[in-house]
């Protein structure tokens, strides 16, 4: 297998403050590039915080110029970043929970959350998912939070040839034990490297757990944050083996 370096960005979002959150994402992207990261995944709705009551006013179309600094940085660094944002695919349509793939080659791809958490239907509509990222010998399937709580989601990804399952999430202290056990189990069950990027601070009234993590295809832990705060969980594959590193940001 080819060499690959991927990372989960455990970031702290400021509620509704898109300019400040963009600046913080740029800091993460630069820090990741210094570590040789090729693919960087941020938490669910990382650019706005998990704020359903604000989502309608903050939602953008995927190609909006507000993302220009992030897209230009991705190209400059040759780094692909997956960022969380409420989106509309056209004016007047419902708001989707989006994961926007800002390619290091200037490309833009979209993943939309398929499975809403109970209560989210007040502010959002279900999405259609998105294509796996083709990356050398790898296929990287994306997920946003509640998607992974449906066992069919990672199973279908694996059946379609995914080798990596990358989820941007918001997981609270109360839900962490259950959700992390699920994700670790999927790694072992389906032979996937599983990445979980969680919020590093409070968002949407939730006390987020942090503790973002990456698990190898046997379920073994590759890298994990010890708690909350801003950090990068990095997984490097060389010679078919994964090695982990945690870097404060």
C-alpha cells in the first residue's frame, strides 16, 4: 500500500462566528501540513458550531465565496480538508448538514448527512450522502455523526470497497462511551481504518467530549486525544502499518 497521512482535527467552534472559525481552520490546516497530513477531517458543522437555531441564517451554497480562503489554503498546502457547514443546494431549498471536501487540487465535493438525529428535523432535511474519495489505493467513505449510528452505513461503505471511514461528529460526554465503542467495533468488523473528529469544546448546548480518535482495521487504537481542546490526531501509514501521533494546535 502507498504511504498516506490523515488526521482528525479536534477543533473548538465559536457559535455562529464564521469568520473566526475560518481563521481557526486555517491554523489547523497549516499545522497539519507541517506534519505531512494529506487529508484533514473536521467535526460536524465545524465552521459554525453545532447551532441548529442559527443554521438557516448561516447556510450557504457549496460554492460560496466565503469558503475562498479555505479553498485557496488547501491548494497552497496541497492538503484536502473536509469541513462542516450548513448548506443549501439551491435558493429556497431546505438546509442540509454538509461536509465539504476542499481538494488540494482545487476541486470541491459534497457529502450531506443522511441520517438526522432526533430533533434535527426542525432545522435540517436529510441528505443523500456522497461518493467515497478515491485516494491512490484507498477509498475513503465519509460520515457525519448520526450516520454511523446506523450499522448499514459503514457496512455499505465497506461493501463498496472503502478502506477508511472518516466521521465528523458532535459527541457529548454522555454519549461518548457508546459511540466510540460503535466506531471501534466497525473498524474491527469491516477491516476499516476509522477516524472520528469530535468537537473540542461546548457547542449547541452540549458538553462535548473531545477525545477524537483513530482506530486501525483490527480495532486497535492508533491515536486519540486525552480530553477536550484543540489538537490533531494523526495516522501515518508506511509499509502497510499505521502509526499515530497527537499534536496540540
